């Protein structure tokens, strides 16, 4: 076996002795250590203070021995420098000020130097990389243009995304200008993270599943492909996770990413049929499963591992982020189980 980290080998479809595992939102409110840090600072202060971001990024690695780490940050970091402050309050999702309501609002968005305005992300990464074990690579991330644009247009979270869809259909030229600007910012942000020491990057398109296949091809795939091409480097895998797109995952895979994330609504064996043999798959346990007992969790984990076939080109993950009410012991048992049993399935 290669001496390269297990996670990176899996991303490139190379042989691995077992299935690597990391979890989306693995640093978060389900951990008492994280809650202790959050008691003293607000969310943005936590994100923008490299020492604190480093501390919470390392917490799940130290607690569980995961096979990859992901920098603690937020998808919406590019919005405030564009002139759209973001506020997080108790009981509701993010609220975006100065949001986009009409075509002319796109042109008032500020241009900014990504490396200057978001340099704190790179500073945190440098600290994290120095502290991580050599076999645990760090993942950087950013939001895809459609997901970022949906927050800008809706003014926050949404269930139906109707304002966003109306804007796409009524103002396609302005939407293209907006998405192009967002794609370029994301390219710069991901390259900043790679330069600072990230050995893989993930593009989150959290709300892509609200689009039909034609609209995804136009407003999701086209810009995600632009980003993948803009950050491509030898030895640095690119992961694309477009939640809710299981019915057209073959379309998502056309972005050219090395790894396609799969949510829990599509079995991995079916995902493999859709994307073909040359792309790695990441996923896809339903995060809600971890709210149950081990007697109900274990069969679901077995199914994911079985659906991954011989395990080559598979990274175990959840189908979305960990729920804040998840028992820590369930997370620990999941990680230990995957790490201790997945290798036996390959013999």
C-alpha cells in the first residue's frame, strides 16, 4: 500500500486497506468541547479567529481519530465582503442584509480581494496543518454559486427557493453575472485554502436539489464545472456534494470532480451505476440514524458498506451534516466500527 493518507488514496480510487471515514459538520454543537468554546464567542468571531477555528477543527480528530479533517468555517464567508452582512441568531438560520432583489442589485455588490478579506481562513489552515497528524489530511471547502446565490436572493434560508427561481427565470443575464462573480470568488477562496495547506477541497451545493435537471445543468453544473477546472491541481482531489440530486447524479458527475458526495436518498450501488467506475463516492448514512440506538445504526452502516461493493473509491460519510442532538457515543461507535470492520469486507 502507498504511504499516502488513506483518505487521499480513496479519493483517487486507489487501493486502500479499509474504508476511510470523516463526517460533515464533525466539529459542532453535538460535542461538549465545541459548546464550551462557543459559550465565550459568537459564531463569526469563532470563524474569524484562527486560533479558535484551529481548536474546534481539531476537537473531533483528537476525540475520534477520523481519517480526514475539515477546516472550521462557513459557506457564507464571501457574502459580508460583498456588502451583504450575515447574522446568525438563535432559533433561525442566517439572515443576509442588503440581499439581491432586482437585477441592478447584482451590480452594486462589491468586488474584494479574497486573500485579504478572507485571509483568516488561510491563517487557520496553517495552524491546523501544523497540529494535525501527518496521516490526517485537511479538507478546505466553499459553497457552490447556486447555494450562495440562494442566500443572497432569499435573504437567508428558504424552503421553496421561489425568489431565487423567479430571479433565474426573469433575470437570466443578471443571474449569470452574479453566478460568474460567485464562481470566481469561490475559485480564489479554494485556491487560498490549497496554498495554505489543504490537501483536498469540497464544493457544497446544499440546495441544488430544489432545481429540476435542466435548471441544474444551467445554474448548478455549469458553474461548478468552472470551479473544478479553476482549482484543479495534481494530487489535490476535488469533492462535489450537491444535496438532493440523486435522480440526476449522472449529470452532477459531469462537473469533473474526483469525488461525488451522495446524500441518503440514493443507495451507493445505484449511485455507482449513475456515475460510472472512474469517480469516487462519498457518503451516505442518514444523519438521523445516529439519533437512534446502536442496534438500529449498525444495520444501516452495514448497508452503506455493502452497497459500496469492494470498497475501492469509497469514503464513508453522512448524507449531510451531523445533527446537533447526536449522542457522542454513537459517533464514536460509528467511526470505530467502520475503521475496524470495513477492511474485512475486502478480503
